[in-house]
C-alpha cells in the first residue's frame, strides 16, 4: 500500500460504524456478538489514529434513534460501552488521549454516565488526541439545542440578531471547540449520513466502504486516509484558485 503523506492528514476523522448486526448474522451469532466484535475495531482504530497523528476521532456509537431498538440490544450496547470505558481508561490516560462526548449524557443510565464523566475528567488535560464519542446523539437534536442556546443568549442580552454568525452558531453546538470533520467514513456499504454531524460536515470528504465495522482494521483506515489524500478540497472555489493557494485557511488546508 502506498504510504500516506504525514503532511496532509485529516485533522478530524468521524466514523459511522455500521454493519455489526450483519456481521453477526453472517457468523450465525446474536447481534450483541457483532457489537462486541465492533468494540475491538474501536480499540484498534483509536490506537491506529493515535499512532498516525490524527488529532481528533469522533465515533458514532449510539444515536438518538438507537433507543428504539429492542431493550435487550440497548442494554447490551450500554454494557459494552461501560466495559469499554472501564477497560480503556488507563490506556487513554497513558497515551495522552482526551475523551469527550457529544449528545445527551443525561439520557444514559447512571452507571454509564458515572464512568463516562470520570474518564472525561481524568483525561481532560491530555492534548495528543481527542476521542469524541457521539452518544444518544442526533444532528437535528444538536441543532435544535443550539437554537435554544442562541435564544437564551438573546434573552440574557449577550447576542443580537446582527451578531449571529456561523462562527458563533458553531460554538453553540455540542462540538463547540472541535474542528469540523475533514473525513467521514461509513462502513457496511450504506450511503447515508443518518443524522450525523449535519452542520459540521458542510465541506467534509465522505468515504464509503463495504467492509462491515467488526472487520474494520488499521489497513482499512489507511485506505480511507489515502483516498482522502487524493481528493482536491475546493471549499466552493475553482481548481485553479486552489492551485494558487487561495483555499488556505479553510478546513485542514492550512
Ligand atoms: C451499527 O451497526 C452500530 C451501532 C448502532 C453501535 C455501534 C457500537 C459499537 C461499535 C460497539 C460499542 C462502542 C464503543 C464505543 C465501545 P448495526 O447494529 O446498525 O448493524 P446492521 O446495520 O448490520 O444491523
């Protein structure tokens, strides 16, 4: 495989981890076994991103809509998440990885919330990489939350309609200080955005692979990054303008 260019890495990779259920069916196993295997891919992907120098990785681990799945599957996913946070905490601390989350933390059960808050706090000073988990997350839900924040700021006299800019609105989203994703990967051959980072993905490059998430390994990540590096990010400009360096300062092109 051609080497990836360390000078042109996506600063922020976000992944829609899809295909756990189909992986389980293919191996005549229950859906939770697919999610368990998917947790191994999470571990490997976090390690690979850290080693490659990716600064931010967002994983779509549980959507607002996922609450509607059978309660046995929801419980199984929450158990896995809790186990993952307990087992990975020390590695995150040691490797300089800061854990953050987007979505509704209060919707999570108490035991998950507790360990999540604990690891977020213990890793809050880490600066090498951010692992951002989307939990009970929905893009529309997040935008509605941001509008409520704008209205609260308006009521408190902190903002006027004239002051509402894209930059200000971005700070009202859950992602707040995070850079927009440069690359969104979706596994399992589905071509949808599924309510993920709707505002933030305005200029994101998308990469779709047929690989089911539990089979996703370091080489698949490298392939996605290589594909990203072959793209020309134009941010609405022409190709000639980009060659002249006018796209500098947009996204990760600075
Ligand atoms: C989508 O596959 C996957 C999910 C809804 C959950 C993702 C969870 C994990 C990868 C494991 C735990 C996460 C962490 C962070 C430890 P699907 O069930 O929709 O698959 P299908 O479309 O094939 O049915």
